């Protein structure tokens, strides 16, 4: 039953000579398919035409044919050569056949080129040779380009070979043939993008990516610039504190210790020198702060551009609130109290001042007037000054009314239906656009 289980690549009983070999095949292909929906393509993702065709899995029907012709020659007692070529309507191997689109015999390929040399128990082959796996070739029965040596005795056979199956299977490389160790790029996580993650206690902590470029870790980029700005601010703060400390020290020495004018003269001269240097230091710090502020806006603009490109339409749905400066409003109301000595009720006029800023309607509903779209790239142009100026000029009356509405909301929560009056300072809203810009930059 299994007498042909072990077969040699070289037939030792064959005589010298040449044989013409070949075959003709007609094949009918019918694929029912499933007609899936069209493949989705976005601004940042796509699939190849071949992948889209496979995903669509449409119904197809086709008829194709193939003819193979070749020669099988015994050159001498120990060498055999077999050459087979084919022509068909399919471009490629079986694994890449198309059900539709066959065109006669327009595509040709070399099926076999097998040169086998026999010696004792060894048979050595080179070329495009056929390799059969299993008794019937069910598991694999295709050609490969390479070398093969076969050792055979009565009950045992050992086959060793090397080559590529690219021309018979269409596969030139895969994870099953070898792995390549290399660097690859991936999309950063939200935490890596921002540079902040959540700690085990629920608080935020920095997430630093080593050797991060300027497209991630935006918190760290801003922090580095703010630290430099903090050093400049500390320089002014240190000088002001030194002036205040020296002023207090001179007053103490003069009015408590009773030091004379001559004794205080050097201290007052030093104080005058420090006070005279303050404007120059403030001007220099303000000048050195400008490029740092501009760099911070560049970081924010770069972050915004990446977010808009990455999220597209979804980014347009997100908004960022404009932080408004506080404005003081004074409330006046009457309070009734009972005097136990007189056993009478009295009314007392009382006032209190509250700092308010609009942005919400009621307790927590965002006011659309103070929301700007995340996708609006004009927000950060010119450090935000142009956007704020245009926005304020277009909505000045509505902004002032929003302050008044916020004041009324607070009064409603505080007084209910009891009478009250409220009053803003006469110049409360003067220069508000400049104050908005300063609040926005904090």
C-alpha cells in the first residue's frame, strides 16, 4: 500500500532520451461573496486597492484556462533535466488568482527548471524544483527556487534544501520566515502627548518621554518656558523685597533706635540707588519676557495644529473657555434683627463687595459667548491679541450684559425674593479687552 511512500527525485530505470510533457486545464470559478459595505477612508487613514477588494468580498464568476508545455530529458546516466513553461489568463500564482478578468493566454511563467544529478544514495537538484509534502502532496506540492539534496536507503529518506517559494506562493517574506528587530514609530498616547498622567492617588503627575521632540510632552515644553519666565519675575521680586526690607530697616533705626541723619545717610543712599535701578530692571525683564511669551504661544499653536489634524471634525466640536477678568460689584440690602432688650425688630442697611467673572449660565452651564472652538487656528495668532481684540469689539455689549447677568444670578442665590441693589464701579468695564488678554495669558 505504501510502497511509493519513499520516492527518489531521480528515476534510475529510465533510459537516455527526451520526452515532451504538458497538459491543458479549464477552470470555472464561482464565488458567492457577502457584499460588505464600502471600506471607510478618512483624511488620515486608507487601505490599498487589493485590501479594499478583499474586504468588499463581492460576488464573482469567471472562467480561465491554462496550457503547460515542456521537455523531460535524460542527458546521461546520472543527470536529468526537466523544463516546463505555462501560459494562462491569470497573472501570478494560484494564491493571487482573480475570479474575474481572465484574458486567454496573455500571462506566461516558468513552472519548472529542474536539474538533478544522481550519485549512489544521494540525489542533488538545483533550479525551480517541486517539493511535495505528505504522501499525496496534500499539504504542499509547489515549486521553489533553490537547492536540494536527498539521501535515500531502503527504509529511510532525508531531504535537505534551501530556497524561496516566492514564485510559486507569492509570499516573499512573513513573520513566519524571520523577524526583523528595528525601531518603528507609533502614535503617542494622550498622556504622552500632553506630558501628564494620573497618579495612584488621583492627582496629576508629569509623564516625561526621554528625548521627546517638539510634537509631544507639551506640558514639559510650557513648563520649561514658564520656569525661565519665573526666574525673571523672581529677579524683580527679589529687588522689590530688598527695597521694602531696607525701607523698614531705615525706619526702625531712625524712629526706634534713634540713629542720626549722618548714620542713616549711607543706608538711604543705598536705598535710593536700589529704587532708581528698579525701573530699568523691570523694563529689561519685560523685554526678556516677550520672546518667552511668544515661544509659549508657539508651543500652544503647534499643539493645536496637531490636535486639529489628528481629530479633524471631532476637534471642531470641542471648545476652550475664555477666562474673563474679575470685576467688583457691590450689593446693598436690608437685614432685620430682633433686639431682646427692646423686644423690637430693627432694620440694618448692609453692603458687601463680590468679585465676579462671567462664563457660565446659572451654576455650571457654559455660556457659548465665552467658548472658542479648538479647531479655530486664528485664536493664537499674534499671541492671541488679534483674536481677543476682534472678539471683544464684536461682542462688547453682550460681554457687559453677561457680567450684569452673572451679578444678578449671585444676588438671586444670596437674597432670593428680598430687595437689594447692586452697583458696578463707573470705570469697571474700561480697558476690559486688555484685561481679558492678561487673564487669558495666566
